[in-house]
C-alpha cells in the first residue's frame, strides 16, 4: 500500500532531532576534547604561567548549540514541507502489514 505524508509537525520533529543531535555529539566531543586538553598551551603571553586546562565551556555549549540550531532548521524544514505539500506532493512510501 502506497501512502504519502501529508503534514510534518515542526515543533515535535525539531524537538526530537535537536535532542538526538545533542546526545549524539556528546561522545564525539568527549573523544575530541581529551587530546585537545593535552595540546592547550600552559604558558601565556610574555611567559606568564596560565593553566587553560580542559576546555569545559566548549564541551557544555557545543551540544546546546547543536540542539538549538537543529531544532530551528528542522522546524523550518517541516514548515516548508507543509507549505509545498500541495504543490509537489508529499514523501511517498510503501508498506505492508505482515500477517
């Protein structure tokens, strides 16, 4: 049976994809931040000792930024899909129920 998706819910899809992107990026940032923390300079300008340490703020804010931007763009994409559905038709897929 072929069917088309008539409407995509912008808020719900944006929320789900935003949270998924934030959760998916956490392990990636952990793997990236470990070597970066060892490469950070320990001495600042003019030889003043500075301990930058682990870039914790980047670790915290990058998943949040991914969440926000993913939410905005997915919600906009769903809104755009809903506007163009009447002109172009929707996503079409075929499924069957196993008995």
